[in-house]
C-alpha cells in the first residue's frame, strides 16, 4: 500500500493500524494490493454489514435510514477512491 493511499485514508479519520488491519483481512495473497476478487469480497462484507445494521436498527431508527445509507455509501466510495489511487500509482 502506498504512502499516498495511507495518507488519504488517515485524512478521512482512519488510524494507520485500522487501515493495515482491513487490508490484511482482505489481501489474501499478501501482495499489498486488493485484486478484483479481494475487492469483491470486501464490498460484499460492507454490504452485509449495512444490511445487518439496517435490519437491527431500522425499525427503531427508520427515519434515519437514509442518513445511514449515505454514510455506508460514502465509506465505500472512499474505498473505491483509495483503490483507484493505488492503481494510478502502480501504473505511473
């Protein structure tokens, strides 16, 4: 993982240890790059977390469900932006 990607994620409020832990969880081959399959697994897990969260809290917080959806979608967009920065860095 490049310094630029780590800096980007830190600027979004993520700690270095948290970033490393997430990448380690999904970087199954240890090449420090999330390939297509590893990215798909990460996306599935995030979607599953989103669904479980909304199922559990949705009835109690129904009027906030749109806000929670935006938060989760923003987190996924941050991931995709970081992934794109990795790809750009590797290609340059």
